C-alpha cells in the first residue's frame, strides 16, 4: 500500500508574518505584514519543497511565470525603481520567493530588507488600496 502524499501546509512563521492575498495556479500569494516595503511572497502549494530544484520542471516553469506576473502587478501598483526577487530560506526552510518593490529613499536603500530593524505593521485598512491594486493587476 502506498502512503498518502503529504498535503501542502504553510510554514507557521510565514503564516504569522504575512497576509493571504490569493491562490494562483501553483503558488499561494502572500503579503508581508510590514509597511516599510511593498513585499509579496510566492509559496508553491506543494508539500516538502525546500529548494527550487525540488519542484518538477513544469512547476518550475509555472513558478517563473507567476513570479513574472506578480512582479508586473507589483510594479504597476507601486512604480518602484526596482523589483527584487529572492529565495533565501535560512529562517524558513519551506521554499518561498520574495517579490519586493524597492525605491530610493525607502528604509535601508539600497541595502537588503532582510534583518533590517523591526517590521512596521500596516495601520488598520492602510494596506487595502495596495492589495486591491495588486489583485487588479493580476486579473
């Protein structure tokens, strides 16, 4: 008898640090609860994925397409100087791809966002216009 495949579940730290925006064909789209930067995260809804190479070739292609689509929607919503993509995984082993809009003058520009001071939560409702704009850009 074969064992049941593992079901996808979101790492508890990602769950705590983000807000759910949408499920795309492959990835769960999340937004960091940090008002300092427009910061999205893509998490493939596959169990046991730690590294990019753990995804099968079709899922890797889908991830790239979704990252492109999300990057464009974020760029339209925020008009940044640069969209940064990164997959580190040192703190959270579950594979996830960061999509961050950066502009001169934002906190810690031009240095990385990771580990810089403490997250600043959005004021109640302050993230709604950005979320609407991102989701419209994905439609």
